[in-house]
């Protein structure tokens, strides 16, 4: 089977990206995420469907279920 780049359906966001983009409501409770693709940003852990715990501050924050979040891979 020949490789045809014009019909290749896989189109990654960036080559060499260390983060995967997700929607908050897709995450399982306990998963660690950031709100941007920056290693220096605060990390959060999903606690339930509407809240996340800030790991740097230890505070619960309300999160919109459609919020875009990033998981380090």
C-alpha cells in the first residue's frame, strides 16, 4: 500500500509536542493536568466533574466542564 500524504487523516497539533489537548469532562478523577502547554504552570488534579485541586496551592477550583486542558505525555 502506497503512502499518500494528501489522504493521510492523521494531523497532529505539533510535531514534538509534550502535551495532549483534552476537554475537562473527558478526564477521569485523579488525572493531573494543566490549563496551558507550559511546564511552569500550576498542575491540577481532577477531583470530580466540576472541581479540580491545585497541587501548588492545595485549593479547590471550580472548572467549566468544556474547559480545554493539557496532559503531559
